[in-house]
């Protein structure tokens, strides 16, 4: 087999599914694999390293386009660390925005829980006619997101 690996072997080594590997090849994050006489994809050790890099970058939250940029930088003889720093600064800003949105969501859910608890305390034997959360959700469609 001349040092080539089949897709199942590559999947086992990288922790990716065969479908994910084919997807990365279609998206051109990975160059088109050589083919055997039977039409099977044949991968190299360098392909395994690139796929591991792609998987690790995705676990860090990088998009496919960002991973493409990182791969391009990785493949240059002298990668520009300033470009990578700018990419990281941008990614951190996005993460901070998502964290702020999650904190806001958590506050809203706590407020809804407090309303439910208050409503239940006021009702005789825990029987309530309506639930404040269901009313709030019904009216939320007209509310603007902040």
C-alpha cells in the first residue's frame, strides 16, 4: 500500500468520521486524496496531521473559513503571527459577546422562575389558572431583542 492510509484508518487516528473527512475534502480544507485502482481514497501522514489540526481548530471554535486561513498561514515558510493574533482577538470578542448573551438569558430564566414560584405561592393548593411564563412567551414575539 506504499504508506497510504484508507479513510477508516484515518478516521480512527484523527477521531473524525469518514463523512467529516469527505466533507473537509469537499470544502477544500484538505487536498483531494489520491485514489487506489479500486477508487478508494488514499491518505498520507501529512493528511492525518492536517485533519488533526482541523479537528483541534474546530474544537477551539474556529469556523471553516478561519481554519482555511490558519491552514494557509501554517503552510507558509514564515507564518505571520500578527495575523494569527488578530484572528484570536476577533474570536475572543465573539466569545465574549456570546457569554454576555448567555448571562442575559440566564437572568431572564431566573426571573421567569421567580415569577412562577411567586404565582404558585399565591395560588390555593398550588392550583393556578395561568402560568406567567406561557403568557410572557406568547407576548415575546413583539418584543425587540437587545
